[in-house]
C-alpha cells in the first residue's frame, strides 16, 4: 500500500504485490534444500495476505516460503517490506540478503549491481512464537503469518534519501518553530558522488547544500536548525499539514508534517495549550476475512465510523499500524497512541528480564520511531501492555524503554497500560497513568468502578504522583451482536451499553481522569484455542461487530461522546 501522497517522483518504484508462489515448510527443510533456488510443487498466495485466511491454514504456525519473479532495469535496488509476520529471511536469486524480526514494522535491503532482467525474490516467513518472542504465544488475537503489507522494489540512483526525521520545537506563542532534519543518505553508485541536496517545507526552502559520499557510503546528516514563522497548528479536527520535499540531483522523498504541542501540566493533558480529554477506542488492525492484511478501504470506513462516534483519538492496540492509516489520521486530525506488541499476560517474569526479549522490544521501539516519527497524530508512545508490573524485571525493562522514548521520541507522552495499578512499581516511568480494568465483566459490577477510582486516587497521592493524569486505557464488556433479553445480563447488547455509558460518564466527571479508550472498537478474531472463553473464537467486546454493524453501545457512546464535546474549551 502506498502512502496518502506520492513519496517519490524521481525514484523508479515497482510495487511487487500480487500473487506469489507459496509453500509451507512444516519440517523447516527449505533452507537446507535451497528452496530459494526455485520452489517446486508450490501453490499460489496473494501478497499482501495472511496464510491463515488466504490458504485456509487457520492455525498453521511455522515456516512458509513466498517467491516471485520481477523485472528490473538493473542498478542498485532497495527491496522494501512494509511488514512481514513475524520473522523474515530474504533472498534475491541465490544471494541471502538478511533477516528481520518483528511483524509490524518496515524493513529493507539494499542490493548493488543488480543486472537488468528478471530476478527471483524469495521470503521465508516464520510465525511460530517461542519463549523469546514478541509477542509471546499467548495473545488475545490470532497469530497470523504472512507478508501482511506491501513489498516494493525501488531503484536508487546517485545520492538517495532513505529516510527522514523532522524534529522541531515551538516557541511559547506556538507561532514560530525551530527545527532540523536528520536524513539517512546512501550513495547508490560504485564511485564517489557529489550532489546538491535541498529540503522544502511547504513553499519554504529550509536547507540547501552540496554533499559528497564515497561509493556505497551510508551517512546520517543533521541539517542546521532553521526557523519557520506564522505556523498553522495541527489540531484535533483541524489537520493543518505541511508538505516536506527532499531532493538530491537524482532522488527524492516526499513526506508530511504537522506542528502541534502536547504536554502534561497540572494533572491535565494539553494540546496546543488547551486542555483535552482523550475520547477514544482501542482498535485492532484486523478483519476476520483478511487478518492483519487489512484493506485500505476498510481503514477509511473505520475512520468515518470513528468520527461519527465522536472520538478524538484511537489507541492502536497492540502494535504499529499501517503507515497509510497514520496518514489518514494525520489528514483528519485524530490523535493516535502507537505501541509495540509486548502484550502482558504471555510474558513470564523471566521473559521480562531476558536480554534477548528486552533488546527485541527496544529494537521495535527504534523501528517505530524511525518510520512513524513525523506523524503529528501520534501523541502517545506505548511501551507495553499489561505486563507483570509488580516485578523488578518489569521495572528495569520499563526504565530502559521510558528513557529511550523520552530521549528520542520527540514531543510525545510516554506511557504503558497497567492492569495492576494497585501493585504497580513502575509508575514513575509514565507521563500519564493508563489503566486497564474490567469491572462488570470479569469481576464485580458497575458500582465497583467508583470504589476502585477512589482507592487508586489514594495510592496515586501516596506515591507522590498526583500530578500525573489518569486515563482508562481499557474497559469493556462482551456483547453478542443481536443478543437481547429483558434482563440486564452479560453478553447482551443492553448490558454492554449500560456499563460502558456508566463508565465514560464516571470518568468524564472525575478530575483525576484525562480520558478513556473503550475496549474495543469492533469484535475481532482471537486464538482458536481460546474459543471456550471467547464465543465464536472472537473477542466480542466491540461496540460494533466485526462487519462494522453497530451494537446498542455504539449509539449510547456516540451520544455521550458528543455531549462531552460540548464541554470542550
Ligand atoms: C486486556 C488486553 C486486551 C484484551 C482484553 C480483554 O486488557 O490488553 O488485548 O485481551 O484484556 O478483552 O480481556
């Protein structure tokens, strides 16, 4: 999937989506048997897709191979994978290009001196989790496998712009910005190259220079700081975006940015100096027929629904979402919480302290920042979800991630979602305290919420964290679409609507709280093995069903969210 805008004009770009050759490898023999030299007795599979749906291999966990031919005019190729679930080994013809870990972020390989003609691209995918995986085998979604987002072959010429990051600060009056770019440049030629390079933001030329790179040299450069006046701020529902154009003599990269300032002050969250309340939903980028290979048409539809509901924010539970979805959030002025898939219950205390796991998580944070940094919609970085936060290992992991994100994450709130707020020893590592609780579903009833909020208020004060706003990052009730009774009982639409509306009103009127994300936007497929607790094999806590048909709770929440908006400053 491309972006919402054209990323390259000078660069030759070929999309490799389509129908690839496909073969599962349950015995993991393919590498020894050199399947990259050419698959024998293969089937076909769409890219992007997940094999669980595309090939009917619903619960297959293991290796599978994807292969296709493509034509190139030759030169230096950048093979770009938007996301492969979860581990990928890549070959171009018989040349091994490398390995990537992690299912939801982009990665690439640059190959020089590729001959003009047809070539074979092979990807070995593994989706089988082990005790060092992120996520682990226990998750409340389906362990899909496959090439879930688009694949590209780009031809690089001369000094090429591989990535960009735009850092800025706004002056107190929020009208002037000081900023600089960090560019990852690469010389795609076999000889030294000198090239002019220029960056524009909107109509303003903010950088111009000449740069020389040796043959095959990669270099990150920081531009000098520059100043922009009369900034139009990006805001909720007012998505002022600026085009970024970066060009060398032979290559280019286009991007977008918005200027906004988010801060936590006096127990409140402020956006552009104005107090805000997060009114959101948790959303999985998953659709039962397509798994994580989520169609762009449905992303657009989801955002129409989210706007209709009166949300100003979405939590991308529980992993980095597609870039085009982020582009759409930027373009609509909707806030986003982006996190990595460290999904608690699955992680033992030992795993949280395992250096391989900790480093994998850190690398996922690095990638999330690398590819998502410029999106103005992202105002929250999420470090993890529901881990054992009463342990030293969780404390140490949280400190590493928090320090990293505070130092490198730009103007964002850093947090995580805790389901043990009364025992949590990591709360110093969050700018806002985010709590997942399920009173009225797994335990208790709706009146337990008030008791809990008062208990937590006391704990927050006793820890000296009263300045930290609180967000209810998850609360939810399962309801089967179309299930009604005269009694207000679990699984009915009436019960779900009643509890959720009670919750959001309670939170909205509590001065400790700065927002709430309903669990969850739509019903979604979960692990087949969980079907005993999860009717139909779905997590049914959506306020719409998986086909986006609204339950009663949808209309109740819509009314509440729109009424709350009337209180906005
Ligand atoms: C947790 C978890 C969610 C979902 C939810 C539920 O809070 O973070 O991913 O599993 O519970 O439905 O129980």
